C-alpha cells in the first residue's frame, strides 16, 4: 500500500515532447519503448564513484524548517507532500550534482514520512 510507512510515489512522467527532446539529439526514436528504456537506465545506473565537484550545475536545496511544517500539515489533515528537484547539467552531469539532488530527495522523504505524510517525489534532470 502506497500510504504505508516507508513508502511513497516516485514521479517519472515525462511528456512525449520532453522525452523526444532528450532522445532526438542522440538519434533515438521517440517511442514508448525508448521512454521506458530511458527511465530504466535512470533507475539502475551504478558506478558513479566519489563526488569530484560540480560542473557548472545547480540543484534544489532548502529543507530548513521543513520538519516542523510537515508536522503541522500532517496535524491539519494533509496526507501527501511533494518535492520536485531540478538538476541543471549544462556541461554534463557530475557525481556531486546527482548525489546532492538524491540526498535532498532522501532527506525530504524521511521528513515527510516521519510526519506521517506520503511523499510524491519528482526528480528532473535538465539535459539542455
């Protein structure tokens, strides 16, 4: 059950147009099968190694005070929370950017779940 402790929702719902923009420059057809393959690669990639620094990238931050806000929202009857983190990688993804974005998502997930909220997680890597 999605609403049970320790679970949440991961959003990976790129539009056909957005996915097409990512696949076209590398000569891959904009098909549902290729969308699925792309998402599978994102979820199964390994071997990033230790962080070596950012490559003129940016990522979402700002979790200060989120624990008390999440607790308040939960007490008021809210059931869900959402965190959308965008990583901009103009010069190719660095390990640091990916790990910082993942760390922020993990922290917000723990904060939400500790407050009894189900997190809807929406990571996005801007390849342009």
